[in-house]
C-alpha cells in the first residue's frame, strides 16, 4: 500500500467522538478521542486500499489536492485556515 499522510479533525457529537479526514471526506467515530483517531486511521487505510484495487488511487489523490513526494502522498498545505460566517 502507498503511504498517505492526511489531516485528521476530531470533534464531539453527543456522546461520540467523530474523526474526519476532510480532504478525502472519510469519517469514523469512537467513544474516546483515541478510539476515534484509530477508527479514522482504519477507515482511511481501507479507502486507500480500495482505490488501489480499483486502480484509481493516483486520480483520487490528485483530485483531493494531495501531492506525491517521493513515494508518499502529502495533503495540501493551507495558506490560511479560519472560521468564517454568513448571515
């Protein structure tokens, strides 16, 4: 399997913690932050493995904004990250 580094966001929804990889729109959950991270890691790993089996990994990663450096897919780097609002 190719190496992929990805951003992980963990937030709380009720009694559960949700882990999200925003670039790939992959999420998972757990009863703790640690469990949500582990579960997200497994979900991203399964996503990457499935893309490799289908022969679409390079296309999917490029469309998601990842850049391949040597043999590792790296997420794009934000210049600015902030919360905005409308209304």
